[in-house]
C-alpha cells in the first residue's frame, strides 16, 4: 500500500520547508486536520515508487484537500493551492517559486530540497482554461525532469486528474495515476470519532456538552450511520463510506437539538433515514455552489452570487448528464463577457460533481434516487427520468421508492401520478427480502375519475400476521398509463385504467396477478407466466388478465411455468390465447353488479398467514376504499360478519375469512370469487342485503 508513512515520506523525505511564503496560495504551514483519516489509494497507472509526478484522482468532496494538507505537513512539502493562486499558465511554477520564496529557491527545487504538493487541479482547470491548464503543467515538467528534483504530487477530481495525466504522459514523464477510495467500515467509524469534536468546538455550548457526553454523541452518530445503511442501497461503500455523508452524519448528531444524545438515541428508530439523506444531498449541493462562486473574484455590478449555480441549477445540469435530457436554459446574465465566462466554469465544474462518478454515471444509488425524485416531482426533467427508469429499472434502486414516498407524504398537495406507479413498484419490489412478497393494488370503479393505489410488503405464511408494511392508499388520476417494462408479480389492478406490460421482446409475469382494466396491452413477442414459489396461498399460482379492450396481437408465443393463465378480452379466442380464454359473467342488475364488486374487493384482499388462515387488518377492510360512499358497503360487511364469513380477533384488530362459510352462503370458493364465477346463490345472497 502506498501511504503517507511509507510512500510520500520515502519519496519526499529530504524536503526542507521554506520559512515563509510571499505569494498567496503557496503554503508552508500546512497542518494535519484533527479529523484526518488517511484513505486507501488504488494505483491506476504507473509506479508511485519511481514516477516523478504522482497524480491523485478523487470523487467530488471525498477529502482530497485534507489529504493534500496532510501530505504537505507530514513530508515538509510546499502546498500549492491552485484555488488561491494566480491562474495556471506558462511559467506558473517557475515564476511562482521565485515569487514565493526567492530566486534561490529554484535551485533548491531542482536539487531536491523543496517538494511540491499541488491541490485543486479542477479549480485550476476552471479558472485557466484548457490552454493555461496545459501550459502550467508543462511548466512543472521543466522542474521535475531534473534527476535531482523531488517528485511533485497533484490532486484533483477525476476529470481534471485524468486530463493532467494525459498531458504529462504525452510530454514523456510517465506519471503515476492513483485514486482515493471511499472509506471502509473501520475508516468510516474512525472519521466520525475524529470529526465530531471538531464540529463541537464551533460553539461553546456544544463544546461543553460534547466533553461531558462524548461517548453518547459518538454512539448516536454511529447508530445514525447504521440506520442509513439499513435503507435500500445505503450499505454500499460509495454512500456509507463517502466523506460528505459521514460529515453530514456528524453535523446531524450535533445539531441544535443535539444536547441530549441519550434521548435522541432512544428516539432514533422513529427518525426518517430518508429525510437524513435529503439533508445530506442538500448540504452537498450548497457546498458545491459555494465552491464555484468562490472562484468568481470580481463579479460585475448587479450580479448576485447566490443566484449562481444554485442547487436546482446543479440538479438540472446533472440530469442532462445522467438522464440524457436537454440541458437547462442558462440563467439570465446581461453581461455577455461574464455570462460566457460563467458558462465555461459550469461546463468544467458540473461533470466533476459529487453526484457523478468519473464515467458520467451516478456516484451512488442515494444521489441517483434523489435526482430522479427531484426531476419527476419538480417537472424539470420528468419525461427523461421516467424514460430512464423504464429503460433501466435498477437506476433508482429501492431508495427511489422511499424518497418518492417521503415527498408524497410531505404535503397534502403532492399527488401520485399513475405514470410513476410502475417504476415505483419496481423499486419497491427490489426491497423484498427472503420471506416477503410485494403487492401492488390499484382500485377504482367505472365512472371514477381517480384510483386508489397501495403498495404492501406481505410476509409469507410462517410470519407474524401484522408484520406487513404498507404505503397508501394514495389517490391518483386515472387518465395516465400504468406501464411495467420489467418482470411483474403480485399485481391486483381492478380499475378503468390503461395498462402496458413488456419491454418490446418479452413480458414476464409471476403469479399471483389479477388485472381487470379498461385497456390492456402486451408489448412483447413472448409471454412467460411463472408460478410464485413463495408459499401456498390460495390462488397464488394464477394469473388473470381481463380488459374491455386489448392490444395483444404482438404476442406470438406463451410459455407457462407451473402457473395457471386465464384471459378475458376481445381477441382472446384467437391464437395463441384460445387455450386460456374464459367468459366474463355479466349481470344487467346495476345494484348486484355494485355489490359483486364490493364483495370481491373485500374478500380477495385477504392474505394467507400463520396456520393457513386468511387474515386482513380490520383497518384495511373498513377503509373507505373498500366501503366506498353510501350504505351498501357497510351493510355488506355487517352481513358477512353476521353470517360468520368474517370474524374478528385480537380486540377487533384483524378479520379472518372462513372459506367454509363463504361456500355455504355463496356456493363459491375463494378461487371462484377471484375469477368472478358468480353463482345464482351468490347473487341471491347479495340481493337480500337491505338497501
């Protein structure tokens, strides 16, 4: 491993730091930060033990400047902070050494008595332009080519570091390119322990509280990190080991209400990890804004720096990269020269954003999900975000669902759009652990303008009956299209909506699925229907597809893998559907039709739990989406209870469905009711309900 103790100390061990510096940005009194934790370096190109220039690349905000200061302090090297110096250009290093330390220092540099650690390549790239950037690096070549000179170290974000490596390689220097890795588990915990006292020292009250209860604050910060790791994709090192995330955890632990860490620790389970991720993302966006605007030394009159490179502007520009969307319109700047300079800075700065990795992808799943939710909910790149999720369902990870739900619940004015339901369900389903089954229910009745949407993670038969977790129901307008590009399962969509399944080649459906809609389309040449292996629920192996209108002519082949398929739609008697076609039973009596829908909605909502019982939370059954307006729903529910078809237990918290009683009164079993195979006895039972 190439580190400070065995790497830079060996290469720069003969360096002698000058006493003073006369030039801004040429620093001789670097200090090792109190919170410094040395990261691991990955060697990408070259040999750090022999190269005369070592270039360290790092993701945005990962701590390269802290690393640069630590190398300078430990190895007695001059730190050249390109964010503070004059812009790079020809004669930059030769002239800079002379200006800072006198002309005699040029001899010390050539003879190996002065070492250079050069930070902020990315800022220099912004300020000097490509020609100045190249000229400055080539000027450095004239110094380090001397066989007696000490190696120079350059640090910058990935794009700037890679460009520097190319320039110096073409100049024949054979530079070494290294990369700072994200912190591992031990490094992350060490960072938190070291960073907390630094933040606490910023305020007297916090300093005193921290000194008294240091271990409790540390315990709370570490527990907060563990909570973040428990979120979907939160455990990946690119998030849980990312310095800005760890720094935000420390700030959160020492917040304004942080004087009682024991209480906050006991309440941590109720805290929202997603809200914390949002705070982290926001703090990084604000940091990037400050970092860019600090490079603008003399803005023209009338230019408000706080209006430049705002979080929304950053997100719009990142979206253009990640989602391949149109670049946002530039902000209005009347000064043409300043506008051109600003746009050049942003064009250089944005690709190196902490939300992006060196290849132009998302730096981690949390920031990808944050961007997607921003794009969809603000409308800035809604179409492109939806297209990305359709083409690449894993792009947003399980965090996309969590963040969208958090946004949805943050205001009564925030509404779920039907076009987002498919992607949300794909993200939600990706969270399923062993022994869990995701379920999506979309329900509405003919004539309704809105549908109710609910997501539920249901435990299997050997799990606790109240271990499920659900989101919703949410209200969504039915004028959109509900589309599923990837494999689907656990769907119950009974509503006058339009549904599309398939990715153009294959449609994959895993039971149980019930789709009863107005328009149904399969965008695939091949349909594969699988039986779920998750438990033995009644109807678990069945896929039922019903629609008033259908576009299924593209399907050439159907393959069943242990499942049962039943279809009812126009064209169902044609190949390849004929073997699976069944007739829909229709009644001309409007009230019987309504009560059929009520009875089917209530009874088929039950889930199989321990000992094979069909159980449902009473609150779910009694919710208005089950009962709807009017008296028919409550009367039906009371009648089902009176006749013992439904009973309650646990002080009324749960309902249990008794299939034997259902068969006695309806002459139908649970499966027949799923398939709407109504009997005369069932219709007679429903018609006898008062109304």
